[in-house]
């Protein structure tokens, strides 16, 4: 981590990653994977079984989150879980609902977390890093075709005044709605996911205003589009500026991100000098190509190609091309694009992780498919011999109110 700590500004895009992407810098590979792992946490802790009364919640508490998903808990501490809802019909892959009459929430889902570097983490990272990690979609990719590609203004991000209508940024209706929706019926979304995140980032920026601070936003798939919107929001509205007047850098590492807005959205992003976005795109993944008309990419793109990996089943399929662990495998080994360019792992990352939620790894490595599961699917035998579903760590789900 030594050189990464010394180079953190460069690795976070201060120079727009010039000279670092082709060939892909070794420290940058590790750096990207580090934030990919933060996004992966949102999947690993998310309860997907609709038979559970906690479907859509985090399986683990803030205190035990990192240790329970295999990450070092000494570098960051989680300060907040945030929740999302939607005021319009969205694909079931966005908001998962429990079938139980005792459901913890009928309207809201765990949508991510905010963490900040510990004192120990600050030393190894080179600064006090604030991370916002957004959860993506858990289920199949059918949601891509289910979406309506309507572009709308984003007044809760960009305001209603001061923008000439002709140059007003337009954003994806569904993404914006999940980002900004509130629900009076939900104890967890009296305020929107946006407001929950913005208020916590504000608080942490002020708490550490006298230190060197960075804000890093990450996500995969749907989470990548929400992370993009969130990063632009933070920079556009000066959430990264402390009361001392210092403006801290904002970086987004987004994996498999759909497009978020129109050309005016891109132009707005381009004017934000303290914001840098790196989009990681697996060559055959279709999701970053959506929506196909009227939308434009923001930031810099890093193209990877997992088809070239000698460790994966050739050529793969639509799900493995989109899988986040496969993305991180691609970052670890991609040497560039082209028929004559090989794949070579440059980062020593456990191959078994590739099959965490896929069947992408070749059978010769003897790693079972989709091995990230809860023992007995969360069924626990009681003293009387009966089995009941207890699939969530015993912690208080904190009601989110501002």
C-alpha cells in the first residue's frame, strides 16, 4: 500500500488517469479492485430470499459488516446504512420485497453504506477517505429491457433556477426516482437515499475538515448509475466543501454502469474540476451500452476483456460478463484490447472469488459455483428441534430520519 498511499491523488484521477490506463498501471489495478470490493460488500450482505421477513435488508450490522464479508475491518469503519424506495413502478430487481406479513419494510431496501477511513486506514491510504458504496441489482439482467428510457430534469440535484432550459441536464427517470424518492409509509425513507447520503457526507467532511480528505463513490450495475448521479450531485452542490472553504476531491469508480444522462449532463460533469469518474467496462457486457439512444457516457473509460482470461470458461455468457467479481478478475489481468494481446494476472487475487456468485471459473480449479451462501440458507434449529429462518445478524435496524 506504500506507493498507493503516496500516489493516491494520481490514482484518484487528479490528472484524469493520463498515462495510467494503457498499459494499466499496477497500483491503479489494486486501487480499482479495492473499491470494487467495497461495492461487492453490498451484494454479500443483502438478503435476497423473499421468504425472509428481512428480505431487502443487510444481513450484517455496521460494526461487523467488513469482517463478515472477508474484508479487513481495521481500515474503514461503517458510519451509516442508507435505504432506497421508489415512487414509481421499477423492475423487481431494483427493490426486493419480502413475502412475509412480518416484513421489516414493505417499501424500502438496503441500498448501500457510508464508511470512513480509520486512523490506521488513514496511514495506509495516505488520507482520510470517505467511501459511499451503492448496491446494484441482485437478480437477472431482464431489468435492462424493462426500463423506460425517459429523460427528465433532476431538480433535487440541479435545482429549478439558474439553468437555461435548453442547457438543463436531463437524467434517467428510473435511476433518478430511486435516488430521490421518499415514502411517508416507510420508517426508512422518510427521506430519500440521496438525502441520507448527502447529510452523512456533509457530517464527515465537517468532522475531518482539518485533515486531507477524499470522497470516493463506487457501485456496480444499477449501483454504478446511482453512484455516478451521487458523485455529480456531491460535486455540483459543494457537499465536498468544508466550512473552512477547502474543496475535497470526489472520485467515482463505477463498474458496468448504464448511461445516466444526456449531453447536458455530460457538459455539467465536465465543468466540475474536483470530480473524476472512471467507468470500468467489460468488452462484451451489454449493460454499459444502455440506454442506447439519447444518453452519453461521462468520465474516462477503462475497457477490460475477461474473454481472454485462461482461467474462465470460454467465452462466458451475459451474466458472467456482467458479474462484479469477474470484473475485478478482468482488472487484475487485462493487458489491453486486440486479438494478439494476452491476459496475465498482475494482482495476486484469489481465483476462488470469481465463482462467488457465478460459474465462470474453469472446472479444473475445483471451486463450486455460486459458493457465497448462508449455512442452511439461514435455517437454524431450535432447542425444541424445530427449524426456523434466522438469516440476519441480531442488530437494530436504525430508522433513518433527518
